C-alpha cells in the first residue's frame, strides 16, 4: 500500500488532509515540523510528501533539497495563494506539483491517482535512458548533444504538472516536444489538445479556449465547451502564445494562478485540471518589450523553460531524420523502399536548413518522388538548395502608418500588416520577419481579412 506523509504545522489542516488521503486507500503519517518530517521519513519512506513550506523550524524548501536524491519519493507542495513564488522555486528544486489552499478534493484525488499508477516517474527512468541511447525519445529523434540536453529537460519536467514554455524557431519541433512531455507524463491517458493561437480569430479566441453559454453573444446558438474543459485531466498546448490578445492573456494568467475560469456568458466557476504547455518562435523577453506578451504571464509560463535547437545546430541528426522520413514515406505510399546514397546524405548534412525539420521533411518527400530508382542520389535532390532569407536591413524611407485614436487592436493590426506587406511588395517572408510573426499566422490573418495573398 502506498504511503503518504503530510507535513503541516497547523494540526487541524494536517488531520483533515490525512483523513482525505486515507479515504483514497493510502496509509498516512503526519508531521508538524522539519524535524518530525525527517524522523517519519526514516521510519517509513513515503511515496508522496504533501508539504507546507512555512514550518516552525525552517522553510520546507530545505526538505525539497534533501529529498532530491530519493527517486521513489515525490513531493507536492500545499500552499496559500501568497506563496506561489516560493512554490515555483520549489518546483525548480525538484518538487513535482503544488496544491493551493483550501484544498480542492478533485485535484487532490488526481495527485493521489498519479502516485498510485504503476507508470510513475521512478519506474519510467530506465525507459527514458534506453530511449535516449537509441536516438528516439518519445516523438523526437536525434542523437546530438543539443537534443540530449532537450531529452534531459523533458525527463525532468514530464512527471510534474508545472507549466512549460517551449521556445525555438518555426519548424524546429516544438509541438513534438509538447507531445513527448504529455506521453511521458502521468496525464498520458488523458487528452492532449493543441491550439494554435495564431490560427484563431481574436474575436473568437476566448470562446474557443474557455467555452461559452447559449445566447451569450450573437451567433451563440448552443453551449460550447472550450479547450480547458475538453482537455480536463490532460495537457493543453498553446502554440504561438504571443499571438494571444493581451486582454485574453490576463484571463489566462488568472487561470494559472487560481485554477478556475468561467465560460463566456456564465457565472458558474469551472475548475481547470489541466497541465499547460505553451510555445513561441519569438524571444520571450523581446516579446514582452514589444507588448506581445505580458511580463507576469511569462513569469507564470516560464516555470520550466525548454529551448529546441535549430536543425543547423545539430547537423549530425540530419541523416537519422532523413532516413526516418523516407521510411515513413515508403510505407505510406506502399511502393519501392528507397534509400539515400552516401553523397546525398552528405549534401543534406551540409545545408543550413532555414526551415528546420519541417523543410527537411518536404525535401525528402520531393526527393522520393523525383528519384527514378531505389537509391536517391544528388541528382534527385534540388541542384541548388533554396537560399536562406536575406538579412533584413533598416530601410531609411519606411512609410508611416496613420491610425485613428480609439481604433481597436484588430484594426491597428490589420492596417500595419497590410502596409508592411505592401512596403515589401508582397514578399511574405520579409513581411513576417519585419512583423515578427510566422508565415502561417500571416496567411491566417489575410484569410480572416479576405485579402488574397500575392504569389
């Protein structure tokens, strides 16, 4: 039977929590100080410690540090709203999650359910090591030192429920990192929902994320369940988080702080049992300076940062990735099994890949179609790889865009975007580089505004 240690100097709170834990089929011990907690852990090693940070003989962070070398003991913090900053520090030291007082019974049951599952963090570690050695780690591929660092970070973050912020260039594999985090987490049996914040109209984003009630606005003909409710118990991946409107970022921040939200047009509070993972292809600090991301939201999202390296920084992984994509394509098409010639792999490895892994996959598919035989040689690859986008240089006579006082954010965005596109004579990559958005976001905006993109 699994054993839980409750550490809290408030006797009534400790006993109440112990009764709830015992009701879920666990053995329970309580401690009112760090000294008592250490003694209890010597008597019986707990599978889970529910730890209050404020104790009479010291800060609970000391116990978190002392148990870092005990792989079979998991620590979950039990803290008030005012101690969230200390909780985040504890998460970085090795705690796996935290619960806010007053304790929500459903969230406590979810924590206990994770501990009781056989696929706990300790039992997964040997499998993680084996996956790293073979070059495949969850949904990711690569043996380079840069990817090994990413694997290590995922292995540390996956067992916890903390928020993760994934950064990296477009096409580098940020969504696959999010998928791997989910696959190796205790929420793996629950949904993983991916939301591209740049692909949803700003006017509909709040409704899509939080849901809405029937009749809450024009066109709301029925109740709509948002992503937070549909991902309950699982993981919600918010891609291109910097494309979320600032007013909605405030509401997302509140969900992260309180674990509660309301559907649009409702007064009933919903509980969010979701692990949040966000991603951006921008530099987060620059996004804050540019007004694209709230600083307080960045602080909440960046509890555990993971940076995905561009493909040019892990060129030794190109042959492995190319062979993998080729195998998938051969099986999908059901035709001849093709292989890359050594000179073809050398050509691929020497390219800079401005489009990262996504571009590599497209090149492999094109080479598969073009190759007349079973072996893909240089002649089957593009004779001249597409050149990287030229470095943007300041233009002295950049036109000024005039906007009226009181214009909405969406109106300003439309005017500036179309003016920038016109200035660069319809060149999409130059426009995206100047605006700091992805090509996908630009196309979605043009489609929303019913503007046909130039060739």
